[in-house]
């Protein structure tokens, strides 16, 4: 099953089984929002999304990304 991967404006990644409307991603308190990175159906797909030149993941350690992927996708 595909999961939608989001980067929280408060820090960290999370997933959803369904796409989330922008109104739920937008934070009225600070004016920032979470954003959709993409969707993946397995660990390989998530790794491809999170470790690319197109996506700037410099805010997160490799160990955090690896742990996130392992927790979200059972394989």
C-alpha cells in the first residue's frame, strides 16, 4: 500500500494512507505548512524519495531517515 510522506514544518517526517488537504497542512499560528514529499509503497521507494538531489533533507541525520523508513514500512 502506498503511503504519502510529509515533512512537518515543526520537524520530522510522517506518513498518511491518504493525501492530506492543504488546509490541514497549513499552520495558522505561524503561517508555515507541512509539505508533501511524495508517495512510496515500500522502503526502496521511500529511500529513493528521501535520499535524492532534488529533495533537500539536510535537516535530518541519515540515522533518523533510516529509522523512519524502517518504522513505516514492514519488509
